[in-house]
C-alpha cells in the first residue's frame, strides 16, 4: 500500500503566512526573554551587521560577514528549542537529555568558530599588512 502525504489541515495562503510570522515573533521573544546568550548575540549583531556593511569590500565579503553573524543566532535559536523540548519532557537527569543539550551547545560553539574564522580570514589580512 502506498503511503499518501496530505497537507496538515489549517490555514493556507496569506493567513498561513501571517500566522507563521506571528509564531516566529513569539519564538524570538521567548528566546530573548529566556536566553542570555541570545541577547548577547543579538546585541553584538546590532553592531556587527553595520560593521560588516562598512568593512566588507565586496558583496560576497559582506554576505559572509553578515551571514555568519546571523548563523550564530539561528543555531542559538535551534539550541534553545532543543533545550525547551528536553526540559518539557521532564526535569530528571537522563543520558539522552544530556547528549541532546550538549550537542546543541556544541553546535553553537562550532557556529561561533565559523563566525570567528570568517571574520578573521576576511579582516586580519587587511590589518596585518
């Protein structure tokens, strides 16, 4: 028997887009309220994105500088989502919960390394030479 995939029931078109935008806003606000690291990353981005526009010498450089800055926030949002789900399951310690939270943290760390290496590779040669 062939499995059929059906769209989830609910809104479509512009009303779905409006709802999705509201869900995204709520997720950003919840992460802002509950995650100090996200607040720090957003605060840095407020300064770094204009700096990227100024310091990037080409569209590609600007895209890389801005993209890696935004990527850190994206990964932090996903990490926060994983942590929320793990915490929702229960407060007791469990090895799989630890793995999930540690893996999310590792993803944030790697995104920060990517951000640092990208900014360093683009900007350091200009400042050293």
